[in-house]
C-alpha cells in the first residue's frame, strides 16, 4: 500500500483545470452569444495589465514553493508550511495569480460570460480545493498552520 496516496488534501482536481474549464465555457458562450462588458477601446488596456500582473505572482509563488522543497502538485504530500516570499501576503498566491489571469483574459476578450463565470469558478476552487487543503494542513501541521492561517489572509 502506498502511504503517499493518503497524504494529500484530496482536492477535487488540479486547480488550473477549474479555471480553464470556466474560461473555456465562458468563451464558448461568448462565441455564440457575444456580450461585451467594457468599451472596446479600454478592454485591452485593462486585460493586458492584469495578465502581466498574474505572471510574476505565479513565478514567485512557484519558486518559493520549490525552494521549500514542496511539490506544487496538490495531489502530492505537503512537506512544510511555506510562510516566506509571496506567502507572507497570501496563503494561496498560485490561485490568486490564476484568478487574476482569468480576469485579465475575460477583460481582454471583453466577454461578459467569462466575467460572470468567475464567481462559480472561485466557489469551486474555494469549496473543492482551498477548504480541503486547509483541513489537510491543519491536521498535518496543527498549531503551526493555525498560527500562519491567523496571520495571513487566504487571498490578499
């Protein structure tokens, strides 16, 4: 029996997949029933900066996570609580970067449908990933994680 299989948060799927599904669904609806939510002249001026902000957050989060010798794959065991770098500001900077990227793409393509689907996407991430991860980390690391959780916000 492989003990590592049980030593994970038991999330519903890898988080990027949840964001991708929401974005693809929104883009498909937008293709058949286009609905803009921004004036065309400013859509790109809002979308591109959001996309550009998302990437450094993701890179910093991955680097910090790897330096702590953690695997970013949520299906693997967590070896330590990461509390430095961007993890001093957010307990979930990778998910935050995905949400910002999602919003940036929604603005860039100017799709009301993508924008409306961000809420269900975030609910699925919250319920199916974050809550499960928090329960797992509390069980695995106890007071150390609870202290970190009390000092650092979930998102920002």
